[in-house]
């Protein structure tokens, strides 16, 4: 959260004439509920199952029609071994690494973020500590402390060379 996934994803997809999918937005549209409300009503396990289904659908659809797509997923999706392995095998996984202080500046309203509980900094540090071992398995890492045109060009260069 707050790393620039949706912002960069939509810009890069548009610039390269690719379909762009944001798994959280697809889920919100499917259930007509916010991610936070889905967590609240159905719990995290339900959300993660639906998230996995959406990601699998996107990957399978892109393979079926032989079309390249750009997908933004929430950090928790990558916690799931099956989803992570699918993405590592069938796509180019890019980790947008951003310092916690910068994420705090960007997300402003923690009430919309179901994974943040209590102190925002402590919560983010705990999430990162849990997820770092998975994030490090990515194919490519970009530091996005400053969201810039250089980040976009770096991502485009990486996906073009791959």
C-alpha cells in the first residue's frame, strides 16, 4: 500500500497499450463493497480466497487470449504460496519498495486500510517484517521513495527486456 502500484500500473499499461487490472478494484466491483468492508463482513480468509481467484482468472485470461496485461496486486496476495508461485512462473513480478515513513505520508487515512491495526508505523513494520521474505523472491525490485518518471521508464525497460 502506498508504493505506487495502481498509479504506475495504469500509466504503464496505457503507455504500452496493455490491459490494466487492479485486483482490489476488481474485487470491490464484484462485491460492490470496499476492501475494508469485505474484511469486516467476511474476514481476511474470505478476502484472500477471492483475491487468489481474481489473480488466477486474470493470468489465465491473458494466456488464453495471448495478451500481455499489467496487474497490480495487494501485498497480502503475495503472501499466499500458490498465488506467489503462479505469479513467479507466469509473469514478471516487480516489487515497488518504499520506506515506511513515505508510505505513511502517502496513505493518510488508515481507516480505509484493513491490515493496519493500532499504530500505523508499528502495523506497517509488522506487515513488512512478515512479507519481506516473499517480496525478496520477486524478479525485479524498484525503489519508489520518489514516484517519478524515472520509475516508469525503469519498469517499462524491464518488462520490454523480459
